[in-house]
C-alpha cells in the first residue's frame, strides 16, 4: 500500500487519522524469517520486524500531526516502542503523539488466541504502558478493549458485551493498583465492538454498554467526572456474518450493520468489504465499503439526532434485556473470583477454559439453528438458486515475503550485534524487576533489535502459555 498517497487522500478529505493492521507473524511477535512465518508475511496486514520497517511505513507522514490506530495485542508494547522511536527520529516529542493501541490481552485468551506469555506478565506490560502514557503522552489511548474478536469467535451479543466490559473493568483495576487516578486515565480507555446482523439487538447492545460502563465506573470504581464515565467506542461490521456465496449480498449486510452502529451511537466506524471472507479487500470492494459510510453520513440524516431510537418501546426493552443478561454474566465472573475483583474472575475463567466453553456453546447453538433452517442466511440456506459471480480478489505475491526477509537479512548484517545483545540482556534483567519496561524496550529498539528478538528475550523470563484443554 502506498501509505503516503493514502495519507494525502485523508488530508484532502479533512481527516487526520490512520489505521494499521499487521500480518500474522507480527501479531504473534515473530520475525518474518522465522520458520513459522513462512507463507504468512504480508497476507493480513503489514509486516513490521524492525524500527526501519516502522520508519518506512510512515515515510513522509508526520506522526506528531496525525493519530494512528494500531491493531496489535501480544507484542503491542514492542510495536508501540518502535512507533515512538520513529516519531522521535522525525523530530516529534512523545507528548505530541496521539492515537490508539489495541493492547487488549484478555480477549486474546478468551477468543482470538494470540499471546506470548502467561496472563500475569501481559498484564504487567499493560500496566507499564498505562503508567507510561499517563505520565508522558496525554493524547494517547493505550488500550482499545475489544469485543469484536469475541463476537467473531461465535459469542452472543450479551456475551460479547459482558466479557468486553469485564475486561475493561479489569484494566480499571489494574490502573488503580498502579496508583493512577481513574478520573485521569479513565477517559483514555476506549472500546471496539462488533455490529452484527440482528439490527435492534445490536442497537440495544450499544445503548446498554454506555449505561453499564457509566454506572460501574461511578458506583464500583469511584469515577467522579463525566469524562471518566463516558464509554467511547469504535465499531466494525461483522465479518462473520458475511458469506462467500452470493457475495454481493454482503454489501447489504454491511450497510444494515453500519446503520445499526450509527443509530446505537458509535463514535467511529469500519465497514467491511464484500470480499471480506475471501481476501484482503480489492480497491473496488474497499471503495464500496467506504461509500456505504458516506451514504449513511451524508444522505440519510440519521446523524442529526442523538440516540434517535430512544423511547421506542421495543428498543428500550431490548436495551434492558441485554443489560440484564450482561449483569448476570458479571455475577458469574465474580463467582469465579478469589478476591472479589473482576480481574481475578477473568483470570480464573481463562485458566479453567470457562470463557472458551461459553463461546463454543453459543456458536454450536447458532450452527444448529442454521442446519435446522430456523436461522436464515440468504445464499447459504435460503434463496440459494443464484449463481455466484466471479470476483477479482486481491492476492499477495510471494515476492512481498521475499523482499521483507531480504530487508531483514540486510538489517541484521549492518547493525552492531554487540549493542543488540547488550540491550536484550538489559531487557531480560529488567523483566525480573518491578521497573517500568517501556523505556527499556525503547532502548532495545534504538539498538536495532528485531520484534522477534525482543519478544523472545521477554519470553526467556516470563515463559510461554499453554491453554487449558476444554472437553
């Protein structure tokens, strides 16, 4: 992708934000030349192995003048450090940087299954990140608590909301355990939800989310300002609702899901492309997805009213129902807790496989409905007669991987290996202390250590994690 060209397109459109998705090796903290990375480099996003990759990605884009959202979790602090050092080399200080880092490790154990360490070390790193950004980066949002991946794994709307908000409360507890002021760091927590195809249920879910978050932040955790009680969220339409059969139908599904998100009060929106189930979007599919947002924003007038469906007896009933179901799940999570905290309940639920079982059971019930025909999907088990059109989809050439691994090889050959080893040794030592690791990781980045090397050094101290089998 020509990021420089796309940046100037954004400027012309009056926008100043970029979003970065990373490929699977990067998401797993691996370098592109590791054996496990073979065939995956560049396929679902950009590969970032080194500081040089980060600088190339944002070449010509002034990081102190835009905001950047980065979808990264397990190695989030390493990518964050690379981003910060790249900005420093552009001449910007850290206080000028704005953006969002996903960082949400709870949902990885619950649904997406991308982690590097056991839960406690990951939470330690997130606590370090929260402390660091609170002290040095007032415009930066260090966590985007993500329900999207939970829903895509097969959860119900209530499960998505309950498990996501519970993760959010856990990060509140983490911040407070570090001595941070909730009224200070609370406003920089944000959320990322799925908008599925059940139109009114999704609207009720978004409305319930705001009520629950505000009430718990005030009553349980002691927030005193309105800003600390506000729930800020981004929404993406449901990839799992889209089909390879009759893919043009996906345009309609995405439009309805996007409209539900807008009516439910989302502050930010991503519309999936019609070829989402097959590949990264083609230019045509991406343009249709973008124009879907433009039509909603500029033609329907639905953005002129706050909470436009508030007062509808059905929407209010649905909101109350979702809220009650979510509170029931909170009670079950607290029952798992050793000390009465949400964090302990989450950790015990992760370790026992309880969250995995809950989502798997919901996904199985949904599949049973599809097979019985009580749940309809047009083109799959209903109105299946149409012939599927041939789609021209985006295919990532193997040359992308070859070029990336060649750059990585050159990087290793040209750097000061002794400086790299020294920086990694200092990182290992720091991991065994209570020191904030963010500045130490930045030093390893400045020494030209790679993403995979930094991740491996931390694994040497923190260990790895194996999920509990669920029978």
